[in-house]
C-alpha cells in the first residue's frame, strides 16, 4: 500500500479538530470537508450560501494545489447542505468552478454543519499529470 502523505496549505483554513485537511495516497488526494471560512480570520465569509460555497471551493482549490493537483482533476465531490432549498444557489456557484469534464457528485441535506455553516464540500482528486 502506498504511504499516506499529509497535505497542508497556508492558503486554506487549518483543521478545526483532530484531522488533516487532506491526505495524498498514491495518485489520489482526499480532502476533508471545507466550510466557507476565510483562512485569514477563520470566520465565515459574509453573503450566505453563495459566498460560503465560493469560499469552500476556493479553499479546496488551494489544498489541491498544495497536493500537486487541481480542481480539473477532481473525480468525486460530496456536498453537505444545511438546507436543500438552497441547492440551486449552491449549484450556480459550483458551476463556476466545474465547467466541463464534471466530477461525480453527491449532495445531501444534513441536520447541522460545524460552526453552523450553510455548506461543506469534500473532494477526491487525482494528481495532475
């Protein structure tokens, strides 16, 4: 089995608990869920579901770059929503980041997210060629 490498990025928020923001194993990168937190303040960006989705995906982008990958190499995303009624608004922002060769995706509504966020997103990506 390939060795696990812990990934860190100074451009993304630090882990909020006893976990890492991403692990690289072989040619795959597995991210922890990212919230819409500003990495400088560790507070939610203002603006609701759209702003939080945009920040969560930007955070993921930075983590993937630190791992030697990118959003274009994402093969699977999981989106956790506080309110499924906000799906269309989340999806519009998501479509700004994934424009072609789309990853597989699951989206679920959850009872509550860490720090009462509106959205949390995690991904699995392969390494950039």
